[in-house]
């Protein structure tokens, strides 16, 4: 765990001091809206290819919407993320997910200095569809077992603390008092073995309450011309049980612009949550993306 935290700290520190933030620190009064929808596609095909290979096609759709308000020292920042991706290989009878998440983060702050505010936040995370664990049966057939679904698990966090905000592209929120509720369908907890847990939820229950501390941060900047790098970091420690086991969710996304609508996209996500699995989880997605500004979509439709 210490090595993971050190690596994340190095990555954030190097990027923080080596680049210039895109947007000026002056805050715009009133409402400010922004968002994008991205479609990522990846495909491979083989025919009589002697060195081997399998046909595959993958696609992912992501929605990222931001709503910001600033007036008289008050700020209200809301981010909504929805993403779903799927992959189908020719040698598998099942289509498998490459991404699946719903996240809403809303934070209200009242400043007491130029860049520091008292804050209160709510965060909600779950997924759209069922998740499965895949295996091969004794007969050699591919099989799967359902492990997750919509609202199983779901995470709801509420906390109070201090919010440091340079601008909409660079901020950190520290909440030393954070309550977290983990929710799941009893389908996944009824048949647990004694002492076994489902995302921290014990046998026969459908929720788990935690009280701890959280830290979240976001940083977006132009790495080089036409290459945008985004970093999201979320840390959580439960005071009530194993406070030293810090949950980590770190995502770094790189977007290289080809033209107004096309870009290449690289997303790497690193997670650690010992309630889910006592190992580091990694996810990487790379491909050609079609990206549209949500606020420009009505204008594009009118031109068709």
C-alpha cells in the first residue's frame, strides 16, 4: 500500500509542477456548464492468418457533464459521469464489459480565503448492468456466474471538510468526517459462508455503514499541444475498521486531438478496495474516439 501511495504522489507531483493549468484562476460568476460525449471503438479481424489471432470488436460510450456555480463566495460543483463499454471476441460466446459506471459527485463550498472553502459533498457510485465472473467448465464450455448488478454494489458518501479550488480544472477536497453507505441486493449475501463478506457486507444483510475520512482531487491540463491529460484521485479510510487500509481509486486519461470530432484516447484506472478484493485492480482502454461537445449537439442536429 505504501508503494502505491508513493507512486500516486510522485505522478501527481511531477504533473503539478511541470505543466501550466489551462484555465485562468479567475472564477466566472453565475452558472457554467460543460460536457462531452465520447464513443470509443476498437476492432481487429483475421483471415487465414498463420501466426494466429482472433476477431474482436469493442465499443464504449462515455458521458461527462459538469455544472458549476459561483457567486458571493459560494460555489457549487457537480460532475456526472456515465460510461459503458463492451467487447466481443470470436472465440467467446459471451460479450464482456470493458467499462460500466455511474458516478455523481456534488460539492457545495463557502470560501474563507480566495482559494479555500468550507465544504459539504455527496458522492454516489454504481453500475448499469450485471457483471460476471467467467470460467471454463469440465466439458470445456465457457461459463459465467453473476457477481454484480445495478445497485449491487452502490456507494453513497456524505462528508464535510475543506475545499481548495484553483479553478474548474484543478481542485482538491479533504473531508475528515465522511460517512459511507455500501448497498447490495440480498441475492449476493444470503448464501455467504460464515465470516464471508460481499464488498464488506456481512451474511444476510444488504448494507454496510462506515465512518471515516476522504480525499478527492481532479487535475486537467495540456501536456503538449492537442494532448489533454486528466487525473482523478479518490482516497478513503474507515475509522471504524482497519483504518490503515486506504481505498484508492485513481484514473488517468489522455486525449490526443485529431480534429474537432476525432481523438485517440487512453484511459488507465487503478483501484484498491480490500472489501472487494485484496489486490490492486487495473483497467486500461485505448482506441479511436469520436468526441462531441454536449452543448454543441443541438447546433449540429439543426444543420442536418
